[in-house]
């Protein structure tokens, strides 16, 4: 008899940051719950629960974001565009791409030479995966 074993790999939230976001050349990243609590983040990204809560509360208020921008990790970003799931911001030669899933907020910060589209692809790919598994 030959036995086949299925091997399940369980990744921690920090593993997602290290391999799927920062590991894909994003400068900084965070995964947080809708309550603002940080589940995992890159080492030097000092984002606060208040910053996350404020961003989440304004997801449906594009006018407010357009007029005042938003802050993450103490850095103010100019609002570029967004919808019910995605918010894009700009700061200098870099920016931020935020994806809201069923239970999480993913934030990916990028800097030149990374292009905004690349940051979007990296962040949204993980967001799509998390939505697919119930998060």
C-alpha cells in the first residue's frame, strides 16, 4: 500500500506580510482587522489603530478623503482614487494601496522605482486570496 499524505501549510499573518507583501518588494505593509487592531506589520511601519479606523470609516466617503487625504504610519497621503474595496494614495515618489476584505484591511506602501500598478497587483492578489478563504 502506498499512502499519500496531504501536507497543509498554515501561514501566520506575519508570514503574509513577510512573503506576500514586503517579500514582493513593497516598502511597508500591514494587515489589520476592521476594528483597527494590527494583526501583523512590517518591522518599521508604525501605523496606529486610530489611523486604520479613520481610513476604514472613510472608505465610503470619497469626498472626505479627496479633501483631506489620510495618514498611515505618521505619513500623510494624498487621495488618488478608490471604491468600496480599494483606496489609492500618493506621497512623493511613492504611495499606498489599501484593500478592504471581509474582515481585514491590507495596506501596501511602495516607493520608486516600484510602479503603482505593481503595488496594486501585489496587494489585491493577497486581498482576493483572503476574501476567497473567508477573510
